[in-house]
C-alpha cells in the first residue's frame, strides 16, 4: 500500500542505518524491525550500526570537525538552508512516513516536518548571530571579550514520538555552531531517520561536507557506547526520566556535558473566569493529540470546583467526537499507541488509578482491531494518588478539583517533572501569579493556550526531573558551543587584577 512512498523516499526492504554507507563493509549490526502501529504489521527493516561502524562514524565526525569549525558560520547556515529546502520538497512524503512509523495523524506528521523546516530557518538566521560580549576591564588599556567556539562532534539521541523534529532542533543549531553530528534515532523509528538522512546526505555531498552529519541507528548498545565516548563532548538526549538519569550519570562520570529533555507530567488549570470555548478544545488537543504520546501532553487537569462537573461533561462529550482510526485517514483525530507495551502500560495505569480510588469516567478500553488502538481516558482523581505523579505515555487525563488559585498552583507543582503548564483564566492577577516566581515551576508556562504544540523560537525544555535542558530557540545555541573569555592588553604595563603586586625587579 505504501510501496510508492518508500520508493520516492529511497527506502528498500532492508536499509543501512549508517551513513554515508560504505557499501564494501559488510552490514554487521542487528536488524531493527519497525512496525506500523496501526496494523501491527512489519515495515521495511534497518540494519543497525555494528560497534566498528559506530567507531568509524565517530572518527569521521571528528575528522570533519577540524574543517567544519573553520567554515564561516553563515556558510554553514547556507548548508542548513539547503536542508530546509530539501525538507520542503519532501514535506508530504516525509510526513506520511512519520505517520506510518509512529501512528501520529497525518497533519501532525506533516507538522513535524514543518517544525524541522522552521528550525532550519531559525538556524540560518542564527548563523549570523552567534554573538559574544565585550566586558569592561578594571585594568587600564585592557579589555575583555567573551567569544563562542564550536564544541566538537556531538551525540544526539532521539525518541520515537518526534522521530525527526527533535533531531532538527539539535542538529540544525549544532551545525551552524560548527559542530558535527552523530545521531542515534529510536530503534522504533529508524525509517524516518534513514529518510531524513538521505535528504541531508544529498545536500552535504553537494556542499562538500559529507561527514558533518552521521547517522548511527541502533539500540541500547550503540546508545551506551555514545554515553561512554569521550570523543563526544556533548550528548543531547530526549526520552524518559529513567533514561535521563542514566545519561546524566554516565556522561557526568566522564565530565562530559549532557542536554536532557525528559518526561513531563503537564497540567492545565481551568479557573472560574476561563473561556471554556478555548479551554475545552485546548485540553482535548493537549491530552488526546498524538494519542497522548508527547512529552508536552496534558496529563492532569486542575479545575475550579465550581466548574468541575460541567468541564468533565463537556470533555466526555468532546472525547466521544474524537474519531480513532488509521492515522493517514484525514477524518481521524487519534491514531494508535506505538506498541503493545504501551497499551499494557496504559491499562496498568488505569488499573492502578482505580485501585487508588480514581474513577474512569470515560474511555480507557482497547479497541477490538489489529494494531495498538485505545480510547482516550478521563479519570476522576485526587492529587495524592501515586499514579497521578507518574508519566504514563498514553492518553490518560486525571481530572481534579481545586478551591483557590494557590492550591491549584501547589497541585500543579507537586509532581517530580517540570516541563509544561497552562492556566485558562481571564483574571489578570491569576495569570500573573501563575507566571510569577511563586507560580508554575515548569520550563514552559502558558496562559489561555494548552500545554503542547510549542513553536520553535522559544527555548524548549523543563525543570526538575525533566532534566533542565533547553533546545530549539532563544539562546539554546550556547549549549552547543564552548565559551572563551579573553583579556587583551594593548598597553606597555602589566597591571595585575585585584591590585596584586608581584614585582620581580629588573636585570
Ligand atoms: C516531545 O514530545 O518530545 O511542543 C516534543 C510540542 C512539540 C514538541 C514536543 N513542538 O508539543
């Protein structure tokens, strides 16, 4: 059914997950077998990198770094611009491949490619804005400057749910910063990575910088090698808090840098003055979109007690209207979960919620059809229920009442994760309190907008167990560079800082 798509994207039955491919080298890594989550059937396979192939890829990235770092940043930006053009030309096909491999609906698959294109545009502009500072010196005829240099080859580990955009967040900025890139995609979505890399390889070849972008598909083995690899000064990883703890620990042990974008347990507060015409659809998109498999998915809804039952009813009626089915069908709003395991963990979470005193008021059943389809679930819950503190990567929304805005903010902040948060209110004071230092403790705090669907341009990431990393916008580029402070003396004296005297006299 999708043969033509594969053909257009250059995907065969078995694909090499290392590029640029050395055809003479025998494929040695284990086979990755992605499935179409809407049917459970097998997709074309990808040969993962063997340890030797991985080593060669990092060596190539290291060698390429020595020349890439000397290319003027706007020239590097030009390469990124051309990658953006390549993505534009392939937007529909690449979007459909993402839909096929992840199960996210088509508009979201294409949206993901658009996010990559936006990222390219952002990085092109950035390539002329890698500013440093000039700092006043206390010493006469001296000045200080701060400048930014490329860091080296960096490792990027991405998750299945944004199999391409999160790579672009990191790789496009790193590339204009002068770094080279080694990418390990999720073993569940290697085909998207192969297709993206094909586009990038074409551009890189035309610009004589082939080795700047390396793909190294694989499982835990390759991931582990990257974490331990001193040749990679920075590892940027997206995934669960559990994964992030391992990354932080292993990379920290070798005093490397890690940039972590981990789990979220995001909440929306609906205040008495909220416009429900905004709050209800925003909540449904945030809770049900991508079948609840975004790190920004709304998992908790904190509703003022005066509106609680009404909101729950409106949500139930909206949930009833959400069409679940094949994600490439344009009338469908929710596709499948990624795997059988995900269905099992959703069912286990609902069971835990019930046993902890929660009530599933709508949905939560598995659909009787091939693939990993479920109904989204609305659960009446209390903040103290342990399951409410956990991130289950599935469309479960825990709904809880509150009395005062202080209490709502306290509930919102009571979980271990700190990625995104939102309040729906028309009360200026409430909104400002939510955004103040005593307000939301998350990396992202929104007013009258849901928790998911951030645009690039702003720094993306979160606090606490979300890992503290910031990507994709603002000054997040600084994470991909090394800072150098320089003091320059144009005088004929050698005054020391802090008035220290150290006179060795003259001969
Ligand atoms: C993720 O789920 O890892 O804000 C990233 C959003 C998207 C990115 C999500 N732009 O929902």
